C-alpha cells in the first residue's frame, strides 16, 4: 500500500536560467550529482532534490516508488517547473521519464544517464568475499581517498569492479566524497521500496513514443546494473533521441570520465538551442 502523502524534500539549488531538474539514483543524494550540477549551473538553474528516504530527506515510514512521483509533483509546482529539462541517473532516469509522461509539453528535454525504460541487469551473484572487500575498500578509501595500494589490493576485487571499470584516482575521489555518504544516508525504507519495485518489474517502452522532446541517452559499455542494450533499446523507442555509449566504463561512468560526459552534454545542449534561453 502507498502512503498517499507527500514528503518535504531537501533541495540543492544552484545557478540561474532555464531550470534543470536533476534526479539521483539508488543509493544517492543531490550531492551525488555534483559531477553534473557543477558545470550545468554555470548556464542553468539546477534543482537537485534528495528523494524521499535518501540524504537529507529522511522518513520513518514505508513508501512505494510511486510516492517519489507524488513528491516530485509537489516540487514541480513549488519551483514552477514549466519548460524545464530533466536529468536523471539510473533510478533518477526512470523517474525523469515518468515525469515526462505525466507532464507532456512541459518537459523540454531529457538527459538519461545509465537508465532504461525496460531495465535489465547482468550483475553476477554477490559473495561474502565481495562484501568483505567492498567494506574494506570503501572504509579505507574514505580515510585515504584514491590510495593506489587500496585500489589495487581491495578496490579492484570488491563490488566496485562492477560499478566502475577505470579504477582511477578521480573515480575513487567521487566514491569517497559522494558515494559513501549517500550509501550511509540511504534508509531501509528506500531499499525496501526499490526491492519491491524490482520484484514487480518495470516496462514503459510502449509509452515512450508520446515523449516528443529531445533526449540524450548515455550508457556505459560494461554496465552490469542496467545494461547498455537496455539503454539503447530505450533510445530507439524515443522519437527524438541521441545515444552515446562509452567504452570501458560501467554504471558510474560519469565519475570515471567526468570531463568527457560533461563535454558531451554541453555539446548536445548547444545542438538544441530551443532548450535554452541563454547563450552557452
């Protein structure tokens, strides 16, 4: 059952201009999106909420995935988000598509990162050793970010190997500064809501032809959480989309190759001047 109520979301706002609503994944928070908002806010108004049960938007009760949409509808009215762009990473991308379906004509563009309208996973089973190495790698990385010995000894043997393929200092800095705090502040209710949704399945491919705005769909070639094939399938069902797949990257590819991803988003925005009222 649903809570049938809305939560007051903590929101990070930067910049000015045409609004871009930025939605994080699971686990995540608005801070996890700094790889996007740090550059986009130079030309746009970025609005990044902590979804219910994540970050600073904590809750003490059960909720369903549909409650995120109710919360975001309230946020939509609060910030007068007509003619906005939506960027969504992973779970945030699914919510972005749902908002585009709920608000036809009001969403000017979609930037969909490591997500799909019919998500499919190829993640292998997780062993006790995976969990042990991940805990050691994560805690050590929090104390000594991007320490090469830790990356080689534990990081590359941990579950990080399924989230990133390029075990670079930059990626591990993001893991220390943004991934670990987001993980620690992801509530049991958020985990439960996502697990319940995964059990029921999700497929909105047949609805995507009603989304007419320009869409940029980005994927990592080695993503096992949401496969690039699922991402490409989504792009093919959208009427006006561009699909980019980055080689030798995984689900957290924006943290592996941040400058390349930022550049491609900026180029796409420049190619669609109708998405902005300001010069890029």
